[in-house]
């Protein structure tokens, strides 16, 4: 048996343990605070002092909330303290059972430094005695996330400008025909008016036809304008999926006709409406149709590829009662190479030159549908074609039923 330590030796050993603990805490890059149960700071390490920019004597005894504030709201890069709303007491988080991975901010010389905070409660005689707070500086991570988001927004804008440019070519074609017809009818009506025997009902009929042509041109222009100006902030509304499909087709119709691609729709008489941003749904359909158009272009460019007699895209609408609306886009453009199938929804992934395609179309489409609690996936028949399947849940007042439907959507494979 070892020799029992004397009280002096025990004290010396305890002091040595304390010194070792403090040395370890002082060497950490994370910010460390030790608080009493009131939330007053009794210890702070060097990393925390350097970040706060205050000497030790101005920190000890102060409440943690004077230096560390909750940031449940999104902090802007280089956020200033005066722009910040009154903070939530972080100690209150412990009473609600929240101890780990709390996003907060350290007040550093009038600025807010984003940190990730963890709390640990130290008990003595089964009662809380101290609270250890560790905070990791995540300002660099936040800056990278911010820059990536800016790059993504810029890429989405570039993608939309490219799409609007392509659609504008179609716009010229779509307007030219009704405009020529309108001019012809105006000339004919003008001649009728010079005829003494003309009847009012004949002129009225001609004017009605001309109003219809003007309305058609107005609708075409409006579709292009709405597509170009849509934003993430657009409000949710009741969406008629069939109307959105028709609208998307009208936007790409000229490009498809020019490439001799036939579009067919199969839809039931009655289809439930969904709650969504109509412009976002339209963009999803335009992006998927544009992807089909690009696939046909790639197939045409391959001299040795087996080409279909007729280029076709079938859009099939169906509904699983009280659960979801399903939109299938089926083409016969030869299918997607299975080696890249897992990457087609990745941001910036494209098999085309970057100048002509940013690789954001399908990625944006997936994000929009997932934000609605839906799903979009792809099935490929090698050397034949591709099928994109979009499922959008029907909103229900019964939250339990709605959640069950969402789970079923994400597990449904066919």
C-alpha cells in the first residue's frame, strides 16, 4: 500500500491540478468563461480577453450577457452593436434545456463577432455550482457562407438573364404572327368602313378579333416580364398546376418548335390546387423543359447516337388523393449518363460550356420544390430517355396527416 499523503501534500497536489487546468484553459483558442449560478464571470481565459478587448479586472464579476449576446437572428457580416436588437439573456437558455451549439455573438469593441456556444453545468453536492461557457469564433465560416451565397445569387441571376435572352428570341416570333394578323385585319376593317353598305355587326366582329390578338400579345409579354422579375420574396398563393404548365410551355414554345420538339400534355379533368409561389413553380417547369431541350441538342450533336423518329416531351399530371400532385416530364432524348446522374442537381454542375449554361437550373428547381416539402427525382432509361418526377404536397389543416404525406413523398420510388 502507498503512503497516505499529508494535508500539506494534498493541498500542494490540488494546487498543481488547478495550475494544470488553468494552463490548459489559457492555451485554448476557444473563448472560455466560468460563471457562478447568477451568471457572473469568475474566470475568463486569454483568448476571450483578446476577443473582447478588455482587461481582466473589467471582466471579472460582470454578467456574461454584457459580453455575450444571443443571435438567433441572422447577423450581417461585420455587424455593429448599435444595429443589434436588445439581446436575449443567454442564461435563460439553460433553464429551457438548451446547452449546446447555440449561435451567439461576442461584443468586441463595439462590433459583434459570431460564435458557437456550449454550456456545461458543474454540480457540487448535487446542486449547480458553476457554469462553464465555451465559445468558438465562427466569423470566418460565416464570411465564407456569405461569399458563397453571394456567388450563388450572382450565378442564379446570370442563369435567369440567359434564360430571358433565349425566351426573348421566342417572344419576337410569338408576337410577329399575331401582329401581322392584326395589321391585316386593321386594313380590312378600314376598307369595310369605306363601304357605305357595311353593317355594324361585321365591324364589331372584326374589332373583337383584333382585341383578342392584342390580348394574346399582352399575355406573351406579361409572361416574359413575370419570369424575368420574379424574386424569392414573391408571396405564396393558390396555384393551378395545369395553368403553370401551360404558361411554362408558352415561354419555351418557340425554342421547341425551332428544334422540332413536340410537347404533349396528359392531365385529368380535375386537379387539386397547391399552395406555392406561382412564379417559382413556373420557373421549375421552365428549367426542366430547358434541360430537355439541351438534351435533344446534345443528342443531335452526336453523329453516332441513335436518334428518335420524333422528338417528344410528354408532361403527365396526376394526383394521389389528398396527398400530392405529381408532374412527370418524359423525354426521348437518349437519357442521362448514369455516371453523372448523382450530380445533376448539384449547383454549377453542367455538361455544357459555362457561358451557355451555369448549371444552376436543376439545382434551383430542386431547392424550390424541397422548400414546399416536396421532392424531385429522375429516372433514366438508357439510350432512350429521361423522366423527371416532381411531387408537390397538398396542404392540409391536419398537421399530422400533412407530415405523414411528406414522409411518404420522400420514400415513394415510383
